[in-house]
C-alpha cells in the first residue's frame, strides 16, 4: 500500500502541474517560456527510498534474510542537453538505504539468531542518460557510484551499534527510471537502483557470501530557470 500511495501522489502532482500550465494545456496559448531543451539547468530533488538487501551464498545453516525499509534521498543535479531529445544528468545525493534483517549464524554446537534494522548512509553520484519528449516525459538509465559514510545496526531491541567495518566503502549500481518535467521546472521521478557490488567487506564475506543493495526511489525535483 505504501508503494501504491507514493506512486499515486507523484502521478497526481505531475498531472496537476500539467493542467495548470497554459503553454502545455492549450495549443492556442502564447509560449512564454524557453524550451526545456535549450539550456543547461541546475536543480534540486528529494524523495522516498524503499530499500532492501539481497543476500547470496549464505549456506551451512547461516541465513541472512531481509525485508524492505523506508528512508530518504535528497540532493542536487545538473541537466545537460546533448542534442535532440537526449540529455545527461549527473547528480550528487545523500541516500539512506539498508533493510530490516533477520540473521542466523551457526557455530560449533550453537546457533544464534537476531533481528535488527541495518541502516546505510551513502553519498551517491548517479550519472543518468535521459530521453525526454517535447511534452516532458522521460526515460533514463545509467550507473551510480556511492561512498558509504555511515552504517548502523539498529537492534536487537533498543541497542544501536556503528558497524561500518563490516561493509565495503564503495558501491556501484545500475539505475533505470522514468519521470516527467513540466515547463515550469517541477517534475517527478521513479527510479530503481540495482546494486552490482557486494556491500560486505572482503574480510567479512566468508565462503563467497554477498549482500547487494536494491533501492526504489520516488521523488520530486525542480529545475531552476525553466519558468521563463
């Protein structure tokens, strides 16, 4: 229900902007704004992350299972026309990620199990290539390089532990998304980031264990100077 509600909110916001913009809503209206494709524009963006962790190669009774958690992303971007309907958009974001984890570890004659929330804070650099129609609808794809600035194990119970040494500082993901930008500069975006790197530190990845980030981002953005 959370995902459906957030997507609905983004859609309604985009359509409201479209309906209120006379340059888009009426073919007879006088065009008062420069075309969106005519200039490089700086912008801001923020929104919700629905983040999860995908484990692999946990065996011998060791189990790492995760469910999604809701967090945030926010930052800056620059949108650069490449010619025609193609654009390049590098971004600098803070992205909060992770998942709700149940971890079971089997030792010599013992087995321990604990449930906690693993929180990651990344400084992320998405490099997105976009195809945008004259009406403002777009699709995008590109890589994201991220640097881990904070990792916290929240739980079990009320405990909270910093656990950065367990994880690799660098993460690489592939992103695919769609969105809409109005002629006044306000838009929305939905993007899925598919983690390619093992977030476990090399010394912690016993027996080839892997954990990878999975993040759905839903947000609003604004391009300065578009409403001329």
